[in-house]
């Protein structure tokens, strides 16, 4: 695993919490390997960082990879938050 943040237990951001957490895009994976490889291909802009972790739901463990921005109001429209689930 190349991305240490994937080993952390961190709940998936909720859509109504994105303003406080500033996570504007995330993808969910059922495989740690897929999440790790996906993170390798994200190009970040100024004042952006990779975030993510693992959590569990009724199906089992999942990993998520997201982009956190420093200033959501500068990033764009709050309703344009993009999420992709496995």
C-alpha cells in the first residue's frame, strides 16, 4: 500500500457535511488495492489534498479516496460535490 491514509479508520463524508470537512469528491472501493491504485492517478490542484480511509457497512469493509480542498467557497458550487460508490 502506497497511501498510508487508506489504513486509517475514517468514516465516509456525508453529503450534508462537506462544507465542514471540505471533501468535495470521493470514490468508494471494495478492494484496498483498487483504492490505492486509483489514488496514484489523481491530479491535485493548488490547495488540494488526498484524503480517505476505511470503514464498514452492511456488506463489509470498504476504502474511500477523496479530494479535500482548502476553501470550498473558492472551489465552486456546494451542490456539485461528486461521489462514487462501489
